[in-house]
C-alpha cells in the first residue's frame, strides 16, 4: 500500500517535460556500459553519456545509434570496435527498430545461433523475451591472509522482460544459489558471494536467492516505476561515493525525466536494517515460537545532472536515510529540497549531499572529481558533524596510442565516521553493506586498470590497487575504541569530539590482478582471474595480526547472470 501511495504522490506532484520511455533497465553488470564509456570519451555521442545509471534499454539503443550515424566515429573505429557495436545493436534490435533503425543482419556463426535460442515474441502492441540464467564459479584461496579454502558457487534462474503498448514495461529476474566450501559456513562473513540477502547455513554450504523486478509506466513527459534493483550514481567506476551497486538490491519507487541537457531522478527506497538492530517492541511469541522484526529503514534521494557542454557535465545529489518511523511525507515529492525537509522534521535523519564534475579536455581523455558531504553544519566548518569524502579519476581510451586499449585510474579518500550517524539505524547501509563506496569510512584507496580487447570476444586486463583502513579498536575486555572506522557504529556520547584520519588499527593491502575474458556472444562470458594480495597488520589465520599474502584464483562461466 505504501508503494501505491508513493507512486500516486509522484504522479500528482510532478510536471516536468520529458519524452516517455517504457522500456526496462539495462542491468548494471552488462558490458554495454563499458562500451558506452569509450564512446563518450572518444566524443562520438551527441551529448555526454548520463552518469545516472542504470540506463533504460531505449536510452542505450539511442546512444548506440548516435555512434552508428556519426561519420567521424565510423571512420576512426577499429575493426574490433565496429564488431562490438554491431553485437550491441543486435542485442538491442527491438529498441533500435523503435527508433527507426533497421536491425543489422544477424551473424551466422555457431555461437550466434546459440545466442538466438532465447524465446522472444513481439508485435505492434507488446513484446516479451525470456532468458535462462546460470553461473558456475570455482574459487581457490591460498595464503596466510584469511582462510585457505576451495569454493564452488552455482546460480540458476530465469529472466523475463517486455513492453505493453507504449506505456508499460516490465522485467523480472529470479535465481536460486548455493555456495559450497571446504570450510563450514556459519555467518554471513563466511560467504564469499556478494551481494547477498538472507542466507541459510547448511554445514559447509550456504543457500541464498534473489529476485529483482521492475514495472514501468511512461507518460509523454516523464516515467515512473516500482522496482527492486540497484543504483549507480556518479562518474566513478571502482565505485561511487553516493550510490554504488555493491549492496543487495532494494525496493524503490522512481520518477525519471529529462529536458534538453538536464536529467533528473527521484527515488524513494525501502532498506533492511543490520541484523543486530531488532525492534524490541515487535518481538512476538506465536505457537511457541519467537518472532523478531528488524527496525524500519528507508531512503529518499534525487540527482540532477546537467550537460554544460558536450565536454563538461555537472551532477548534484542529496539523500536522507531515516529509520524507526513511518515514511516521511516531506521526502516524497520530487521537488522537495531534502536538506531543508530534513531540518523541518527535527534534524534527526542522516543527510548526505554530493557534487561531481566530469571534464573531457580533449577527445580520448576524461577526468572527474566527486565530493560527498555527510551531515553538514554550513556555518560551523569545524563541527564534528561535517564529514566528507572525495574521489578523483581519469579515463584514457586508446591509451599510449594503442587501439582498443583503455587505462582508468582513481583515488578515493573517506574521512572517519562518513556514512555513519549518531543513531545507528540511520547508517548509510542496506543489510550489512554500504550503499556508497565499499571501503567505508577512515580509508583511502588508489586503483588502476589497463584493459585491451584483442577481438570482440577476447579481452584481458591488468589491475593494481592499494587500500588503507583505520579500523575501530576492539579490546580484550569487550570495550571498543571508536575512531570512526565502521559505518554501522556512529559516534557515542563517550567518544572524543575530534576525528583523526587513519587512527585506530591501521591495515594496509596492496593487490595486483590479471583478468582474461572470453565472450563468444553477448551475455555468455568465460572469465579467469588471479589476485595477489599483500597485507600489512591484517587478520591472519589463527586469529592473530601481521603481514602476509593471499592468492585468489577464480574461474567463472556466466550466462545471462545479469
């Protein structure tokens, strides 16, 4: 009933010009996003690609067609890039035809014929497509850091999507999964699969599942939808400070619109509290069994994105997380200023504001900078509540003059207590995972990745990253020295009123990685990865801390896992 009310409120209060789009979202893990990033930095798009993800299928098709019709792009493309564009257009042929582009002649190789085995149907009034979903992954962990184990992960499920007329769109995905290991699975921390929701522990196995869905209603001026999914807002690709897709999916109602160079999205989401935050007032005994309920938690957020020019893009976003009460009406309207609304209801919720800018000084290079500000006190710059994080990055396509080679590098700095709140229910989390950058507070990280595509089906990458964490100190007597190193633990009355970056128990990790990916056709990927991690003052086997290394080998077969 809450979702129905929220959708009606959005429809009633919103009057922004937009051309409606009833197609469902493109999952964030799809490789088309990396391709569109390249097109954007090359300067082959009519305007900058949105940094508010996911895109709809129609939006993705529109960007692909812009590149197809760009004479400069067609002249500059390598053979690999041209074949990748053709492959993506084939995957979005229904949406491309809707935009007036005739679908390309299908490829006739054995793999392409297998890709066409998916059931699909369509006419002038409706379309439906059904896919199977499968993942099989083998993980080998060896070394002193963490546990030595061999793990197998299996996911099996299905996906259905489609449209009805020019108003309604839908998508649903469900999978059942099991993780086997040579070690017992006792807690969520033991499970390597991420993200996860509820888990059933069965000795050395853990069972879990996930269902995501989306129901879209599009008008000429805007589109609204009810969904369970993930968001990725901002220019970062190792993660974003404001919204990153590493937490489990959550239920939401969304309003989306655009006019010329301005895009806007408003989200009302329903989150799960950490397992330890139980609502004592709702503990019940029924038929001799005890029932417990987690405390309520929700988020309201919106983002405005402006293309100042094809080379300059600005983004502004704000969010409020609030728990232990019914949904707040003042946060429901897309035109509400959340900073003011949060003050009006008593300054008791977790307010966050974000800014980012992306620049393309020359074709082939993009730079970007993002800021995250948590619980601001604008007239008291030294106040404890003023917490911030920053992210800077650069993306270079055809790096070093090598076609089909990309280099991306990022640096992130997150101050202590960022993402936390004085009331722990308002932490910037869903289940036990951060909604923002995954390293969490009191940390910094550098990350670089060099990728080369040998053909449309074969690519390889080298990666390097280094991370420092300042952890809260847990003493033998059970007491805690809180330095702001855990988003789920806010500042307590007895904690110091000052913050010191990288205080507490400091862990350092340096990681080198190699990836090799074979994608014989869209949505079927065979990948092998290797990660060598060297840690300083990190947890080792046996419960002690010290220096050590870890080897992580992974072999994965994915079919439509997205």
